[in-house]
C-alpha cells in the first residue's frame, strides 16, 4: 500500500525591520544598498544579495542581466561566487536578499530561483553547515533557518553515490 508523505518547513516572519536583531538588519541593509548596482535593463528587477561569512566579513552580489537571457547571473549566485573566489575557506553563515521593481523595494520578500536554491544547498552540503536566509520586502521580512529547506529532496553528492556505475 502506498503511504502519503509530506514535506514542510517553518520560517519566521516579521512586519518591521525594527524586530530584527542587529546582525540580520545589517545584512539586509547591505542587500538593499547593493541592489542599486544591479544591471537589469530588460526586466527592471534589481536584486541584491549580502552574504555573511563565518569571519563576519560581508560579501555582496547583484543580478546581471544579458540580452542572451540564460547568460545572466542572479544576485545570490553572484555573492556566493564572490565569496568562494575571494574568501576561500571562510564559510557562509547567512544570506540576505532584497529586490526592487520599478516602484522600489518589493512589497513582499522575493525567494531565490531554483538555480540559486541548488547552489545554496550545495554550499551547505560542502561546508557541512546551515546558511540562514533573510528575505526582505517592504511589508514583511522572512527568515529561514537553513537554505536547504527551500529545496527539499535536493540533488547533491550523496545522490551521485547511489547511482549505479
């Protein structure tokens, strides 16, 4: 007999940035500020990401669009690549994301796309530690305690080990 199963996760939601602790607020503000540097001439959707490393260093990234759409990069992957390239061995512990549309900061928080979720999950896997996700919007802020929650049943190196050779 087939059994039904479910996957769920929880997150914290705040109505005001004043409810955040200082560390989360600093990271979110960094994401908001860096979003202005995004190159988004096609979508007008500018995204900033700020990544806190274990050392306390904050590394940022923005989305960079390209006329050949698959050639662009998202802010989250930009920040993670920046950290990996410039701070090898300094593990990411938190990632804040903020997005702007034509009318300023988006009302609701914006979640990472599927590609970014996979990259965040891989960073957690390779470093054997969680990355706290902070999603900022004008009306709400969401905090997810580990990026892997955004990608249940993820594909990772353990998956490769079960594939018959």
